[in-house]
């Protein structure tokens, strides 16, 4: 779904003869708490901005980064828009090879989605900047139907 939406965004750019400055990629279970100002990112260094998730319990492993929302400068947005195609054409054993045996259970457990996201970004020399939750006020959510 993300890649199809990305293709639609590229078509819109082509038709309008413009390029976006930033592209927001988010999973469909993201809930925005309040408006935020994307211009705050102009002065920050980095190619991709993600929530730091520093209040998470248990904390994220050092081999993981949040993969639920990413704000990418346009020059690196193709990588995220085509993430799953890139992943399918990658040797994900490389992701596992960099993990300690305590995480992989001696090869019995692979990389989770947060590990794969970090690995692909690092492999492609993307500078990731972690942003305080107050600057990116979102959280994962769910709708539960009660009968």
C-alpha cells in the first residue's frame, strides 16, 4: 500500500511539475494528538525524522528505530516509498548478522520490522534524526468494536 501511495505522490509531482519538500510516511494505526509545524524540521540536521520513543517501556533495542512514522526530506523519500521492494531484493541475513546471539536466539529469530527499517536506512547512508515526542505528537492507536 505504501508503495502504491508513493507512486501516486510521484505522479502528482510530475503532473504539477513540482517536488515536495518533505514526505510523511505513516502506518494506518497512527493517531495524531495535535497539529504540528513541519517547518520546525527545516533547521534540523538529518534526512529522515522519527519519534525517539525514549519513554517506551520496555525501551527499544539499540538495533531498532521506530518504523510507524517517518518524515523524510524529499531527497531520501524514494527509499522509504520503495522500502518493501528494496527489502524484498535485499539479503536480510545481513540484518541478522549484525545482531547479538542473545537477540537472535542463535539464529532462531530474525530481525523485526524496526530492525529491518534501521538496517535499510543505515545501509543506504540515511542520516536519521530522532525527534522528541512533543515535536511529533503521534501514537499508535486501535479502534475496538464493543458489541
